[in-house]
């Protein structure tokens, strides 16, 4: 019709291929990162390249490995175009989650180790994702470069595993106020009769697999006496009394009876008395207050020997603090209801 405006052009077709490819590459990135992490753990377990299980407790495995997972995940996710910054951070978490789940299904790691590894693995994977995202904005790395990066943890972890980890001594101190005289408290610490499950509150270390305490026996009273502190699933500590001052102080050296601990009780990387962790000694100290109540102190020392003692110490301190508090609460309840 003369004078009518031209008809608008038809809408452009939606590029469904590009939309699907973007989702596909993100999925491929997630799978690639997870498969890389699983293969890295299997390499440590089966020692295909002459490595050993000790490489799991290295900086190269626990920190560098997840960084590489993040790099591989995001580089593949951005194969046909950039993704948002939040995906740099969180897509690698899915890869790490799949890897950790596979470790549990394959029985390569226990719940304790998975829980300890998860926070640092997630953070490092996000760091790797951000590195990969920024790197892609500046200059896309070649396949050869990514291959070299992926190989780096496999080369460094076995070498690091042969180094002697620096030992450190950790101190964990706990205390509890007991409305009972020191004489009653002393009777409940020199020996600890069988603890029923109802006397213990549910704690997160127990929920992830750490055995609960059962009892503590004493061969005879005085320095040199032997206490046997028993826990669930065959875990036992042999405690030799080094200080005996009734109603004031009880100290003892501690040796884990590791030879008789069933292999299913604790993961090899957190076995007490093993290569990485040991409990050295303990001490009860009774402080009589003017009110007649007793402030009971429990202090222990642990040996930690990993390449990342500062991080591992956060977990061992928390577990020991939780365990000591549970024991003190049992003593408190028994003394106040004697």
C-alpha cells in the first residue's frame, strides 16, 4: 500500500546449537575436572607411576591438585565462549564434589579424611577456576600448556612424599566446673568405669566415624601404674602414670595400641600413632575453689607430622577438644550425681 511503512524484518532464529554447546562444554568441564581428580587419587592408591599412598598427604595433592581441577574445568567450560565469574568460582565445586563422592564409593577415603579435605579442596578449586577465567580473557592457553599444568601435581606429589614432614607438637587444654569436692572428682578420674552411650552427647567427630570412649582401667595406684583407655571398634590407648598426687594431679604418657587397631576403625591417614598423628600425653589437674567446687583441667599434647601442619592442626585440635570436653562432661555428671 502506498505510503505504508516497510514491514519489520522477521525475528532472527534462536541459535539453539550455540546454547546447547555452551551447556555441553560446561558439563564436559565438570566431568573433566572430576575425572582428573579421581585419576590422581587412583594413581596414589595403585602406584601406577611408582608413587605411593603418602602422596595423598602432600601440598601438591591437597592444594595444587584442586587448583588444576579448577583450571581444567573452566578452560573446557569456556571452549566456545566465556562464562560468568560466578561460574569460575562454583563450577569447579561440582567437579570436586563428584571426585570426593567417588572416593567414598570406591572406599579410598573415609568420612574423616573427606571432611578434612573438602574445605581446602573447594577453595583451591575456585582459585584455579578464577586463574583459568582470567587467563582466558587475556590469552587462551594452548593444549600443550594445559597438559603440562595437569602433569605438574603428578610429578611433584611423589617427590614431596619422600621428604620428611616437619613435626610439630600441639597442645589442647579443656576445663569444666564441677559442683563436687576434689575427693569425689579424683575417684572419677583415676579410673573411668564403662561409659554408656546415653552418657555421651552426639558429637560431629563421632558422626564422621571417630570412635566414642568406653572406659579407663588402672593396674595400680601411683607412678608407673598402667591405664587402658578403651574406645569403640578396638581403639585403645596405653597410658603410663607419670605423676600421681591424689586430689591434685594425675599425668600420664600415652601410647596408642596401633598394632591391635582394626584397619576399618580409622583411615590410614588419620590413624593415631601412625606416620602423621599421635597423642603423646595427658594430664588432669584439680583446682579447688573457695566455694568448695572443683575446676577440673584436662590437657593433652599431640604430634602432628604433615606438610601442612597449620591446616591439619585446626582439625586435630578441634577433634581433641571435642573428645576431652565429652570426657569431662561425663565426669562432671557422675560427680554431681554421686
